[in-house]
C-alpha cells in the first residue's frame, strides 16, 4: 500500500536520560580502580583446584543450556504479534481528565444518542438500557413499520426543531396524514439513580383537516426498552389497563439500580406487548413485523400477542388510539424496594407537570439561541426558524457508539483470517453525525466542521467529542477516518466499505476548532472555568496531536520538502475517468490524471499549515521545554511562504492555484465490447488515455484552487488576491445565485460521471463547508486594509445572502437540510436530513467566523 514510509513514534522521540551514560562510565572506572587484594604467595595447586571447579560448573550449565535450545527448537510455537495498527497510543486518555468525570459525565449519561432511529434513547455506556419508537405507516397500500431513519419511508418531514444537547429536545415528524411530535426531557432528583430519570411525550395529530377517515381513525405506536446486558425485563402486573396502573415494565441495571417504565395518558389507549430474548436489537423491526403478521393471519387483529419469551431482554409495547392523542412515557431510576417518592416523580414527568417543564425548556433554548448567535437585525424570521432547526438537528444527532473498527491489512500479510483485516481495540465514540438516515456514524473529515458550531453552543460537549476522537489514535498517530462501531452501525454499511485503510488519512479538521479555542484563550473570550478546562485539555492532548501531525508529516509527504499528497489513489484503474482521492474528502474532485509520488496537493498543504500553526500555538501556551515548538514555527514559515507557494502551485495564465502531478487532459471514458464466459459479449465503459501524461500543474479551478485564499496566505495588497476574487465572482467559473460551485464550468471534467455509475459529486454541486470557509476569508479580506478591501466586501455580502436565502428556502419548502445544492437551480440534492456541515449556515447568519 502507498504511504508505508518510515514513521516516528512517541518512544523514538523520548530522549535518553542524561545520567544514564555517566552512571555506566562511573561504574567502569570504579571497578578499574579496585586493587587486586589477592596475596602473592597463593600456591599453583590452589589456583588449579578453583579453576577446575569453575570449569566443571560451566560445563554443566552449558550442557543444560544446549538441552534448552534443542527443546525449544523442537517445540517452537510461533507467537502471534499484535500489529502496530491496532495498538493504542501509549499516553493518558483525554477522557480520563477530571473535567470529564463526576457531574459532567453523569449529566450526559442519558440522551437521544441513537441518531439512526427516528427516536432512540440510550446511555453513554457500552452496555446500556435502550429505548426507542416505531409506528405503523402506510406505503403502497400496505402497512409499513417505521423505525430507523430511511428515505424509502417517504416522510414529508422529520428532525429536531429544538435540542439543547443535554436535557431537552423536540422533534416534528410528518408521515402522510399523521403528525407525530416527540419530546424528550431529563430530570435529576435526589432519589434518582445515576444519570437521573427521563420522559418522552408522544403527541399524535392529524396533519390535515381533510385527512382520509380510514387513515386518521387510529394510530399504532410501538415503544420498546431493551437491555444490552441481556438482563431480564419484567412486564407490569396490569400492562393492559393504564388508567389504574401505569407500570409497563421494571428491571435492574448495574449503573442505575432498579428502574421502572411508566405510561400515562388522559386519552383512551389500547396497550399490548411482546417480549423477546435476543442479543440483537438492530433487527427488532423484523421481530415485531413477524409477530404482527402472525396475529393478523391467525386472529385477523393488528396487535401484539401479549406474550413473551422467558426472561426477555427486550419488551415492545404497542400503543393504539384514535387520533388525536397524547402519551407520556417515563423511566424512573433508582426505585428500590420502598420508595415513597416514586409516584411523585412519575407525576412530575407526566401530564401537566411535563407540559410546563417542556415549555420552560423551550424558552431556555430560545433564549440561549439568541444569546449565542445574536441574529436580531441580521436575518428574517424564516431564517431564524431554519437556524434553530440547524443547531437542534446537529445537537439531536449526537450519538454514542461502542465497538471495534475493522482495519484492512496488506494482502501479503500471513493471517489466519481470510479477509486480510483485523479488529481495532474495543472503543467508545461520542460524536455528531453528518446525516441520520445516510451517515449515522462518526466521520473524521466532517467532525471538525460540526465542532465549529457545537463549541459555540456548549464548549464542554465540544471538548468531550474531540477528546473521544483523539483517544481513538493508534501508536503510529493514525485515526480511522470512518467509525462504524457496534451492530446497529454495521447494519447500515455495505460489507465491502467497512474496513479502514491505515495508510490513508483524512483532513485533520479537528484543528479548525482547536484553532478557535486557542484564539479564544489568547483574547480572553472564555470564563475562568472554561479557560481552565480548555487549557488542561490542550496540555494532555498535546502528545496525541503531535503524533497525529507527525503521522501526516511522514506518511503523506511528497518528494520535495514542504510538499504533501494524499496517499491511496488507484494508479491501476481502468474504469475511473480521474482516479478518486477519497482520503482528501473531495472524492472525485479532479487531480492529476495519473497518480504518482510526484504529486503535490494544495489542500493538504493547507491542512498541514493549519496543524503546524496550532501545534506552535500550543507549544507557546505551555512553554514546552523541547525543540518541537521551534520546529513547528519553522514549518509554519515554510508552508506560509508566499513565494514558495507561488513557485510550486500558481499558474499565471489562469490566475489560479493548482495541484501538481503527472497529468494529461486528454482522457475520456469509452464503451468497449468484451467477451465474458461462454463467449458472451458485453459492453464496459473504460478509460482511454489519448496522450502521454507529463509533470505539470493540473488545470482545474474549484474549491481546491482556493485553499491558499481560505488559508489567508495571500497578502491583502497582492494582485494575486484580486485574481482570486475574480475567479470567485465570475459566473462562467464558480459564481451562482445559490453559492459557489465546487468545480468551474470551464473544467474539462465539470459535471462528468467518473464511471458508468458514479455521478458527479464534487464536480459542480454547491457544498456548505467550503462556502463557509471561502466566505470566512472574504470577511477577513473585507476588513483588511488594501486595494481590494471594498471588492471583497461586496462579494462577501452577495455570497452570504445567496447562501442563506437558498438553504432557508429549501428548508421551508422540503422540511430538510441537504448534503449539497444544485448549482443550476439551487435545489437540495444528495442526502437529505444532512444537517452535518450544512448547519454552518447558522454561523453564516451570525457572521461568526474563525
């Protein structure tokens, strides 16, 4: 695999003790100075006797030593060595810091940490109680069970309109004629078990006044509770009658002690249940559907059978009622055998008391939103609604995962396993996710952008997330770019995409939020408590960040000093128009047509500059007593040198910065007929190269071209700055009325498929993360003295307005945020419910930039 160069590690950087060699020298000299005190008149017979005994003793020792060697040679069993790639980084974990223990840890114990489910609750612990919601919808004239977020359900709307990331959230779901509002609330009382209690309100309404009578007659909801430890759950004594006895289930769990699950409602509800003994939760939908199907076939009734496996670890409760209705479900922890306050706690988390608390939490959310982002007089009311949904969806999409990543190994490595892969150590990850239906797991490239928003809302949560990611680092300083942890996460990913390649990196975007935290410390923007937490975090993170930097600096370096290229491109492909650069995050963005070690990627140069600058700032902050601070300073000066940058990447003819590599523009995809088994002819779309490539700049203007601009390397008075402003504002190149397109219309690969089935991804559509970074630099240059200040200000205002208008319009029209936006008409495309980095539109509204 590419990128398997020599790597430095923490042990090779440890200096030997300055006393070690001196101790050895002193010992030798001391032994030399000891005089021989043996008397000179010893007889020769005496000496001979002593030497003979020694010789005999040595012979016996040698004999047994030889026998030992022979025995080991005969019975040798090779010891399997654990590859370095699955060896954790040898340093204290960030999550062991005191700031992440105690009250902080307990306050985040429960949450809506299953983002792939429409409503999923769990604790931040590997073996948790798990709660969730399913319901029956109608699709193609048949009942269909909704459980996990997926486009095929065809919901008109779903997503958190409010969420504070800690104790409260409100979500609106529209499924054809049914409107389902789900609210979540946590409460910690003196009698509560660890992590406190929680409640869920389910509010079902008709979405339209003229709803079809049959469809709106009743709704069937299914709320379940499962114990990942396999502990048996007990069904309440009178589950079918909720008016007299509200107890649905009870049990015991190590962290929270005894617990009870209660259901309360002022409406008439019909309740049925099923219990399952199974270690698998991700296929619960199938079990419920099988039960319902059996009941319909046997008894012609759409209800669970009110029966259970012995010692069930999962209980599912069917709640059926005529629309409209409300139901409150609450989990009370630490109940014990005798707890007179249990009923009072139940009452406080149901009915009118729950209504009052939810309203108060909504007011608190609104107040904090305004205080944090200060949108008054900056945007209209529709934009504020979308902005609240952006932060709400991002915080509501934070998940907790536990499991082992699958790591791909070189094919020539002799392993017992046939798939040439190995499992990472068991690890946990607390992280935001890009998209609940499509990407409900951690992505390293995305997470740095997520944290630009989350850290402004809640610094402690942001540090917690970044700490979890850095604790995933192996001994070489590598972090797997995609985290597929646990059975539920694995169920959403095709098998062939699970294994991670340890030679491939991913943009170290976490340095984006670290840069902001460092800047805030220097400018005294945090409270004393926040500053202490950030400082202690950075101090403990330093050794891991250093290893991360060194991993990039050694494995992704180019042939010349200060050059880098993304390893992992396929130089043997015959099907891709331009070999993908998946590790860069820009997937199909055009690079050199023929991958080689001669490449220089300008975006990776930016990420290395950002990382080096952060490392230098941390070194200065803590006055590190080593030479690394000076080395980072030298690296920053090298990578920000404007003349060197221009010599390596600037093209005067285009007025743009480009990658460098072995390239030709004369490449195309052409249909060719091939013969397969039994002389059966078929057609394949294959790559055809029409001229020999040569080392040159790669002439494709797009997001990658603007990284020197995004990095603010270009002086404010340079004529090259004006060239970048011209590229940005030119409608024939990057400018649209909806945002900046990812690749210029003038590119030979603009909007071209990369293979027969790979539609253009980063070859034209508008992406919010890059538009945010470009807008940030426009804002910077609009405030810097120079001849292009006014021009930058005008472009900034126009681009900001275009981005906000388009995202807000799409949100109100479709009910969703989108992965990307069409550069021709502004319509959302790609994954929907892609709050991820599209939520950066809120920072654009607030004009909050690094």
